C-alpha cells in the first residue's frame, strides 16, 4: 500500500491484472503514485479491472496502457507483462500506423471512434498474424469537461468468425458442383478454381486423380504461385519420394493424411502472391469417394499469416471430402448418363426395328389381302395364276419372318434348345452356298464356293447353321452390285472357320462396333433393297455362340466386307456327342430356296407386265433400271411408281395399268429421273427404298420447278396419326398405310389426278394473270422511262434494282448495268446512316407509303462526294394477290431550292447577329449612362447639399441679423424680411428634398436600410403613401452599386405606385438568401392596363421601368413585373456577397 491509500479500491478484484497492479511500484512509471491519481483515472481503472470484456486503457500524452485479464490473449508472452503501464507504441508498433492517428484524433477532438471488423496484423503467434478486431476509443475527460486525459477502449476479436465464414464460403462453393456434362477432371478443375478465390487460407493446392488400382496418380488441377511449377505431374505409390518435400507417395500407400512442416527446411521456398512471407505448413490428404476407395490426393498449403492448428487441418479435410463427393457424384452421373444413352440407343433401335418390322409385315399383308379381296369379289371366288403365286410367296415370307422373330425371342429369353448332330460341315455348307449360284449369275457377280473336305465330323444344329450361312450369303448378295462374292470353309488349329467375303459397299468404320447389336441397321446403307429387320446379324452371333464360337467382321467402306465365323471342333456347350435328341424347330421348313427366292426378287424382273422387252439389267441401282415400261392403256395420264419390293411393283402395275399409263421403278432416283423426262402426272412412292427413299423423292419433287405441283402419294407401313401427319407436313398429297385395298388406291389416285388437273388449270390462269400484270408493269416502266422525275423499282425484301430511268441514272451517277440485280445497300453504301434505309424497311414491313422533303444526301459520284437535297417517296408495290413484292422509289432534286434558302437564312442570321450586337452595344451604352447618371446625381446632390445649402444658410443668417438690427422702427421692412426668411426656409427644405431624391446622403453614410427608412418616412409625410417596410434583420452593408440599385428600384417602384396605382399603401420586402438579395415591391392598386409580361408588345413602358430592368441586368440579376387589376408586384434578384 502506498501511503494511506487503499489500493484495493483502485485495483479491485482478485484477477491477475488487479494483483499485478497492486504489486507494481507505480512511482517508477509515468502514472506516479496512485494516491495522486485523478478521480477519473481511478474510476476508469476500476471499471477496466471489473469488466470481463477485453478493455485497454490509454492514458496521458504518451498513451501509456493498462488492461484487464480478458485482454491478455491479445498480447501474447512477448508483450505481457512487459508492456504494462508503458507507452502503447511499445506494445503495438506493428499496428501503430493505423491506431496512432486515431488515438491522437480522439485526444485532440474529444470525439469517440468506432471500428468494426477491421483487418490488422498482430505480432502474436506469428510475426504478422491476420486478425479482425472491433473496438471503440471513448475519451476520458478531465474535470474541466474539455481536456482529454485518457481513452477507454473496450474491444473484441472476431477473427474466428470472419475466417470461419470465409472458409465456409469456400466449402459452400466447392459443394455447388453441377455434374451434368462433367468428368472427374472437370470436377477437380472446378474445385481448384474455387480454391484460387481464397488465397488467404490456401497458398497453393494440387489435386491428383488416382488410377483404378490405386498405385499411381496424375496431377489434374493445381493452384500455384504464378510461373512456378512445383508439383510432380505423376507419382507412384511404390516411389520413395526421398527428393520430394510432399510425401505424396507415402500418403498414397498409407491412405492417411500427413502434415508437412517447415517447408523451407525441406528445400521448398513458396510465397503466395498476397503476402511475401514463405509458407511454412502444408498437408497431403487422400480423397475418398467411398469408405475405403481413394480416388485422389489433395496437397494444400496453409496461409502464411494464420497459425497452423486443428481447425486448419479440419478445413483442409473438409475440402478433400467435398472434392471426393464431387468426383463421386460426377462418376455416378457419368454412369447414369451412359446407362441412359444405352437405353436411349436401345429405344431408338427398337423404334427403328418396329418401323422396319411393320414394313416387313404390312407389305406382304397388302400383297395377300389385295388379291384375296379381288378374288372374293369375283364371280369365281378363286385365286389363280400369278396372284396365287404372289400370295403363296408372301405367306412364306411372313412365315420366315415370324420364325426368325421367334428364334430371336427364344435366344433372348434363354429358351433356345439346340439339337446337335454329327455333320460333314464342309459338304453341308457347300450345298447351302451353291443354292445362290443362279441368283449371283443373274446379278452379274462372280461367285466362288470353296469347301475342301474336313476329316472330322462336327456337332451342329443343322437348322441353326443353315440360318448362319444363308444370312451371311444373303447379306453379301444384297450389298454387292459388282465384283465377287466368295464362300470358304476350312479347319484351322482345332477350329472350323467359315468366311463370306464380298466386294460390295462395305461398312463405315464407326458402324463396325454396332454391327452385331440387336435391332441395329447401318444408316444410309446402299443395298438392293431397304427391306430388313435389323436382327439378322444379331441372330447369327447368338447362334454362333450356341455352337461355342465367335463371329467377326472386317470391312472397308466402299470396298467390301469379310465375315468370319469360327467354331471349335469340340463344342464346349455339348458334353457328349449324339446325346441330344432330334428337335423339330418351328423354322425347320425354311430352306435355302426361300432365301434365294427373296434375293431374286431384289433384282429387276425379266419382262414387264405387258410382255414387252425390258431394258438390260443394270448392276448398280443408282443407274436407270426400269421394271416395267409404259402400259398399253390409251390414257393421257402417266403414273410413276417407285417401290423396292418386286411383288408390290407388279401388284400396283396390274391395278393401275388398265386405266393409266404406268412406269414402275425399284427406287426413288429412277422414278424422279423418269418423272422429269416423261412428265408424270402422279407419283406413287414407298417410304422405305434404297438409293432415294420416299421422303427424299418428295423433297426433290417439291424443289423441281416442273414437278412441284404434281401430286405424290406415299405408301408406308407406319400406321397412326403421327406418321400420317409427318408425311403430310413433308408435302405429300396423300399418305396411304399398308395394307390398303385396291379400291382405296384407285379412288385416291383418281381423285389426286383430278385435283392435279384443277391445279394445272389454276396455274395456267395464274400464269395468264401474271403475264397481264407484267404487261401493265412494263407499260408503267415505259411511262417512268420517259418521265423527268428520277424513278427506281426495288424488288423483294433485299430491295434489288429491277428498273431505273435515265433521270435516276443522271441524278445518282450510276449506270443501270451497275445497279441491275444489286441491292440498294450494295449500290449506295454511303447512304447508310443518312436516314434513307430505315424508312424503306418500315414501308416493307407495314405496307404504308413514306415521303420526306428536302432530305440531305451525301453521294459518292465517281469517287467525289457531293451533297444534294431530295424530296422523295417510297410507294409499296403489290402483286395481283395483294402481296407486297417491291417498292417504287421516286424523288426530285431540290438542291438549288435548298441552297437558295440556306443562303437567305445565312443572310438573315448575319443580320440578326448584327442587330444583336447593336443591341448589346446599346445596352452597354445604357449601362454606362446609368452609371454616369448615378454619379452625376451623387455629385449634384453633394453640391446642392454642401454648396447651395451652405450659401442659403449664410443668407438666412444675414437676413436674420438684419431683421434684428431694424428692430421695431420699420415694421413693413421687418415683415418683408420675415416673409423672405419663410421663403428661404421653404427653399432650404426643397433643396434638401431634391438633394435626397438625387442621391440620399444616408445611403453613403449609413447604408441601404437607413436610407430606405428615411425615404419611406418622407414619402408618407409628403404624399401620404404608407409603406410597410420589411427588411431582413441580418442584412448588412453591401457593395455601393448593389445598394444604389436596390434603392433606385424601390424608389422608382414607389414613385409609380404614388403616381399611377391609385392606392395609399404599398409593401417593400428585402431579404438575403443563398448569396443573393431579393427585392419585392407590391401594391393593391389598379395594376398596369393591358399588361401581360415585360415583353408584351401591347404596353409601352416608361424610362423608369426600363432603367430598373437595365440596372438589374447590369449586375447579372433578374427583374420581373406581375400585374393584374388587383395590384402590381415588382421583383428583382441580385447576386451579392455581404461584407
């Protein structure tokens, strides 16, 4: 205890700082002994120690510091207790540039400060530790209430909240990952981009993706200081990584995180771009997308100004977890995407399959139902001849198709049972292949079958092998138009290999992986027929698998293909030979002859229905290959039929040929060529055909200028509203779904031929009308050509020149040969932006005419810019149907008129400028006269007051003395003197009045207010005019010219009120506001007769009002008068600065 002072009252409590302060020898500090402390210091210290909130107390001119226990964590071991009672700059040198001026400001002004969430760098756990502080500096006043003795500073640290929010935002952004159209690499790169946004917490980072085995990893994304390559691109779990500071190989092996400390000691000096200090700590963490499956590694460096602690490590572990989640979701999305694509592909294949199978079913059904219906309607009710043959053939075709589908269905469901029998596979295959020889020879193909004997019998399911061989040979025949087809079978290394090789159209490389997929068909494949289901090769593959073998294909697009079937001598799917009982398959009645017969129908038939000689068979269906020539019908109407099915072609021919001339073709390209050459009146086309399908044919017909109006009927196996709408929207006149009846086809063909005749007649009528319109247009052009006004006709929305007359060519300087067929914008690019193109667009859009007068135009005539002026009009031109098809542009050159007007306007402007200059000169002279007048008034006033006034006073004194000398001796003379004295007094008063009116002396001596009061009082005494004078109480002396102007405006206004207003009262209001003096004089008199404004031509103002106006204008002020029959208000505003 120092002296008699109880230190516990000054330093209350049992806290560490209270104890230290009680034990401190204060006499050795700048504070001195506590018993001499001022009361405000004692109270402040007591409050500081009693508070559980961090409080720092600054005291005295040196700003010595005291603090409580709650403040100790802020200081660290280096500053406490060394800094107690010492000047604050010793404890906080690192932030003194920030807080020093604030403290001095509080001491100087006594005004408190508030700082919220301010970023500072403490020398605490690090030399520069990033912290965020909220504090206030409150002044502690001395007893006088103005001197600041100290500063009371409660404060709080919000570092954890700020950094926590910052890190949470980073995690949130990493968590916002959109896996759509993404990969694991993209997920890592997105995460790295987010990490780049937080350099305070993440100095650098590297993200590695681990391979499937978990043994290697490659760098996928990184965040590194600019220009530095510090991370290995590849790493292996087996590498020792002795030379690397990162320990990534060890982490990859152990699958456990590893902290990396003292990077500088490991030979790695890294500084982030934000701060110069080198990074000390980093961590390598495995990234998991499952409980035990590492998919990557995260290497991350801590910030240089934040201490490494458990929270920091948890932050990086959360980042790794978020990246793992992103990768996991991306993989899941990628898996689902591939699965969805696979399902979508299967769905598309199924859709194509059902479309194809619908065609395969409906075409035979049409060919069976049509003849059967005709037979039922005949008297004999019997089928015979070619109709019976056609029905039977299509029955077999349907049976073959159904059996193939059933076989494929059994294989799909795993219910297919094979009946294996020992077979001489070479001989059996040779017999099957030889069945195609006649078809190959008829198609002009070289056909080689090579089947050397194989010693060992092979267990085969003969029906399945038959399907394998016949499907492959049938495909080779279908897609080979010239060259060679070869079939060979031989034994190779314990296996039997069957090869079917052709020189056909081949298979595109990108289609090879899908060639054996179910329902798949090669898009735009060129074959003899487009018929097929898309299951043939898939069925072959499955049947080969049942025999324990494989099938593969080698193909070059445009050069041919080779299919190789390889089966083992001993089938692993059969345990013992001959144990399987013979099995009767549904499809066993299908033999080679059905395949061959179908193949033959892909070829053009030997003769047409009329028995006439056909054109030779062409090997390439892209060339012309008529299946039938013109029928014997005498009809003038010709129908072209295109269908790739020979039976359908014959059926349609037999139906239509008795009534019309008919041409029949196997593809759309031949039908299109013949329709153009022979002028077909109706085209009937199947939708699915080789070379050019039905929709392609329809598009070509509608684009052909000759055929575009010809009717076209599409035949299709696709039923339903959607298929019909698709066909009609494509431009077909009709859409006939198979199976259809003969009567329906004949009725629709007849109806469309009749409609076509009507269309042709309408088209001919339209052609005649158009010709008439064109004749009228030509006559109009002739009249335009002879006219003097420039005229041009612009065609279409591009405004192409189709006509210009000689006047237009002369005016615009462009010959017609340079304009014809070119657009307006192309021909006159210099007109862009001059206001000519925009109204042209508006006319074309609205159909309304547009005109303009004296429009300026800068033209480029032979490289020389000339300026002209036009009166022009845009007139819409419509065709016979009322549709806008062009614009008539006519104009007149009014340049001379415009130039004359411009010159006249220039002269008027020059004369107006001269008058303005003269008015300004006159106004200047008037202002000079007003100044001279005011000076002359002032001079005369002074002379009257100081000169004549003094002489009159002297005269009166002399006369008064003379009257005294005379006494009573001469009463008449005395009376005369007295009368003279009275007259002299009147003269003196009049001189004073005149002097005052000329320039009141008080205006010079006492200012405006005194002069106005004297003037209004005298006005009331002389004339009885009562003036309510309202003057701003704060009004002080102003410049002499301002005071003189205000006085004269008031004087002149009140004089006019007295003379003209017929009233005995007036109000004068003067006030100062916004550096200007406002003057308002008002009365309730009769007003100014005929007045409307100061510029009114009906009222002539006197010299007084003009003088007031000029005085105000001279001082850059404003002057105004408002007058009605209820009174007049005169107002003026003058800029002024009072002294």
